[in-house]
């Protein structure tokens, strides 16, 4: 018989290896006879295939019995140990791919863990208070013009009304927040504190760690936070020590409380003073004690068990309108539960429209997507290496391994890599958390001592490992051993479809995130480029906390100008970057009687316009040369539009029963939200109702030199007060804080998503290069250039990018258009943003794929064709 007509040698060798000698010779004779018969019937090639199949079928029962005898089923630890040993060997053998796999999973886990910590911090906001589910804050909806507007300030008499006539309330407490100079000897600090009724302390279950809380009859006492007590007294016992507030009143320390949590509404409250102290020493409080229309204070309440917020809100809604002389702005009182203060603080026309909860859902979704991208990479890279392990699977099946055992093997490898990735992700989170806290303005920590954290982390790793390893385990374990061992196993083109779909999904996510990040930053820059109506450069604001500053305006101004460090100085009723108050008691010729628009009021001194650099459109600025300026008024453009003046200069405006003549019109100054239209505002000269000093620094001196000279002047007038100033440009930039945080976080997550997607590209490019090694070798032998091979392997990815771009563009357009609708002053969704994002992803894709493409193109064709 010709040697070429013999059965396959490796199959005969398996027969003699795993069967007793006499049995092997007997089986070999029978199979040879059957083999020759099949050669005559179906041909040599099919006969050889069937011979291999027959050998494997004969060997399987005996091999399974041998395996059970050598490895009893009860020895699960031995089996697991073997699984882990093989897993570690595979990791060590393929170091590069193992590193990419583990690094990709670790990156996805780290992002998910950081976002998880952020979500936990947001969702647990204000949850530390014992009765948080029964606490609420009074808000009111007022209607100045067309829509209802929400405010969290209340009149003082409302608190007593709730206590007396509404039994649903267990506690009611007044509060007002102030920035105060807290002084002990030479130590002087400007801190934020609250003047509160004792019920406020009880409602929050304030943890007093030294001393006692103040009671209903306490007046000149104070409670300090632990951090402020340490700052003022160091290691000394602060109890019964005296503290001076704003260089005027003296109070005694009654107790020290634990600082409020960082993720609470009161995190910046450093001290608490009795409300009676405030009522006795504040002229505004004395004036507003019985005023139902003076809304400047906050009221906190605690409902009785079983009371419903919405039902109680309905009962108190019209309290003010049922009293005498109801105001035209028609206030409606409303209970805003503590559980919604942080995440549900946006209202539109009297309806809660959400708030930060939108970003909770957004970043939660991003965390899931980034982790999913990492899992996709794991599957792609594992299947890309499938042909390298095909013979291993074939041999293991041939010697008796069940598919379930192979699946267990691959799942064990996946879980091992997931646990290694989890360990590495903890390191990533530990290293990046300080930076993440800085960007997100949080004080989060890893909960090392919390068993739930470890349980969640390990469960998270187990789930990730199962998800990430599911496809490779099922895919690899399905290989047919006969085809693999014969070397005729080929992966069909259709087998790459799932991987193309997964990578296409990665492209779609990447393009969407890139477009979103660009739009967020464009929106921020669009608002920043908006004309603000004044000059912020070199403008500083100083609060008038000390009484000495109120009595020496002209001499203080003269001394400041004489230093040469100050170009101009003035005073106002609030910072230039903040709108302090308004009125509806204003009228003009042609005003509709039923209209009650809110016009923002600004009380200023002469030189305010020159100091802040506002821009006159018509008329003149205030001047000491005109004695009539005490009865003059300047309007902004929004106020002129509201009043309908064709020629505003010379028109009369009646304000609080007094007539004022319009002498000038200025361009709108953005003092509130830069994303919304400017509110109608007026400016009048008033030296009494001012609380802020505005200083324009001279440009010829350095900022540090100018500030040093200004501080010397202030120390002469108020030596006991700290020199606390704020730059107007920094205060204005803080108005973009939320959007900037979103932009930075979204940008960071986008970069990580692109990085993880690039790893996925690397995996698929590697798979395709391996799959087409012989094809590339043949093409090179026939004269194909490196560029031809690169083009061959890259065109499929270009098609994937185009498809992903077509999917991502409408998705991103819909999501971002909806997001931009929340801003009245917003940027446009320009076509070039989508084009740049698509081209950017295409370039990154080609750069990533080119590494594998060029590597395959430069391979020696002799190596790839030597087995043919």
C-alpha cells in the first residue's frame, strides 16, 4: 500500500498512547480495514477526517474514566488549582496582551469606582441628619411678571404663624446666614455662621462634643465648630471663653460641635449664635420683626410623624394672601423636603424641574458605558488570541475534557484577570482621588474599613469577570478538535461580525462623548465671551464688616487714592458680581396697573461707574457737580426695554413713593447668571444702604504691591479687622463652576473612553492580522507593497468609523439640543463640531490600527507560508 494512503499518524499514535497494547493493535486493524474501504468510497481526504473522528470517539470513554480515577470529582480544590496554574502560565506567556487586558479592565473599573464614590456622595447628601426624611425648608413662589419664580427667603412672622396655627409641625426654626469677623485676641478670622433658634439645633440633632447647646433664654452665647475652635484656641479649652463678633458684640462659648459633613447643606457653617442675639443687635431684624413682606430669612421645619409634605404645603400655600393687604406678587408658600435640597433645586413656573439629579444620571451612565467598553476590549482581545489557543483546546478535548470544563477554565482565567484588575483599579483610584476631588470639589475617601465596600468591590469584580469572560469562554470552548488538530480550522468572516459590532459601539460612544465635551466647553466659552458691561480686570471687592468703615468714606477714599495704588474707589449695596435685592414698588408713565415686575435695586456712591467701568449708552454718569443727583436714577438697557421708553433720559420713575429723574442709561451689567438674560435694574445714589467697597487697582503697579498699600490704609481705619478682599474676575468665573466641573469630568472620562476604545481597536486589528497572515504573505509574494497591505487592513475600520459617526451624530444632536434648552443664552450646534469629532476619531483609529497593519505588512512572507 502506498504510504500516502495510510491513516493519519498522529491519530494512530493517540490510539497506542491511551489504550492497552493488545487493545490498540486490535482497534488499529479494524480501523485500517474500515479506512481502506472508505478510501474507495469517498476518497482519501474524507476518509482521513473520518478516521480521526472514529479514534476520538473510541478514546473518549476510556479517557474520561482515567481522568475520573486520577482526579476524583470531589477534588474541586485540585481542579481549581490546575485552572489557576494554567491561567497564570497563559498570562506570563502573553505578557503584552495580558497587560493590555488587565490595564483596560482596571481603567474601566477605576472610572466606575470613582463615579460610584461620586454618586454615593451625591445621593447621601444631607442623609446624615437623624430626621432628614421629616425635615424641610420653606420656599415661596412669587409672580412678578409672567412666570412664577422660586425663592428660599421668608418673612420673620411666618415662623410664629406656623407654630401657632398649624399642628402638623413638630418644630419650626428661624435662621439667617452671615459672614462675620470672629476675633479672639490677635486672632481674627472671617467665617460663615448662622443665627438660629434653638429648635434649629434640635432638628439637625447637632452633635455637641463639649459643653452644651444654648436654650431659649440664652442670648450672648455661641457654639463653635470643632475646626473653628481649634483655629481660635488651639489646644486650650474653649468653653466659657469670650469671642468678639465684627469688633462690636462679645459672646461666650457655650459648646463645641462636630463639623457638619462635607456633603451637607451646612458644610460651611462654622458657628451658631442664638436668634435672640441677632434680633437684639440687627437693625434689619428689628425692622422686619412684624413685616410680612420683608423676605430675607430662612425657616426650617420638622413635620410630625405621618405628615405628608405635599398635603401640608397645600395647607400653608395661601397664608400671606389671606392676610391684610396681600401683595401683588402673590406669594405661595411651599415645603421643600431636605431629601430634595441638593438634587432637585431647579424650579420653572412653580414646578420642580430637577437639578443636579440630571448629572447623577449622566455620570452614572458614563460609568456603566466606560466599564462596558473595558469588558468589550477584554472579549475582543481574548478572541483575537483564539487561534493561538485553538490547538490547546483541540488537544484538551481530544484527551477527554468536557466543554463545561473548558468553560470553567476560561472563566477562571477571566475572573483571575478581573481580580488583578480590581487590585490595580484600587491603586488607580487611590492615586487619582485627590485630583478627582479637586476637579469635582468633593472630599471623598475610599471606604477601606467598610465591609460593604469590599463586598461590593469583590461582587463587582465577579460580575465584571463573568460578563467580560462570557464570550471568550463560549467561543473558544466550541472549537471542534478534529478540525483544529488537522490544521484545517478556519474562522469564517461571519465570526468577526460580533467583534465589529462591539467595536462599532465603542466608536459610537467615543464620537458622542467627544461631541458632548466640545459642546460643553463651547457653551462655557460662549457665556464667558458675552459682554459683561463693565471691566473686571484689577477690580477688587471688600466687605464692610467693621463699623469704622461706614463713617469715613471720603477720608478713606482720599487716603487710598494718595497711595498711588488705587485708580478709583466707591461703595455699593452689594458686589458687582452679585444682585443683592429688588423691588416691585416702582412705577413709570404708561405702566399697566396690574403689572408687578421685579426691578433689581442698586444703591451706590458717586464714582461707582468710574470704578467698575460701566458703559454709558445715553445721558451722563452721577456727579457731585449736580446737587439734583439725590433724586436721579440710572437704568440699564433691560429696564428701559421693560418700561418702553423711547427717549429715557428725562423720564420720571416713581420709586417707593418718591420721583426720580432718569439721567443716564448703561449697557446691561451681568451680575447674576451669565447664561440667562439680564434682569431690569436701576442705580441711585445712597450713602447709607451700602455694604461693599469697590476698588480699581492702578495698572502701573504690580498687584501684590498695590494690595500691600491698600491693606496699610485699611489697617489704619479698622486695625481689628482682617483685610479680606475678593477679585471681581475670580468671583465672576465662579458663576461657571458647575459647567466647568461637568466639562472637566466629561473631558477626562472621554479621554479614558477613547483610550479604552483604542485598546479595543488594537485587539481587533491584531485578530484580523493573525487571521489573514497567509493572505498577506501571498499578496507580498505577488508584489503587494506595505501601503497596499496597510490599506487592506485599515479600510474595514474606516467603514466602522463612518457607520459609528452616522449613528453618533443624531444621538449627540438630540441629547445636546435637549441639554442646551436649559440655557436661555446658549451656543449653536455647528456642523463643524460633528465633523471635527468624526475626523478626530478616524485619525486616532488609523494611528492605532497602523501599528498592527504595518507590523503585519513588514513580516517575512516565508514565515507565514512555510506550512503550506
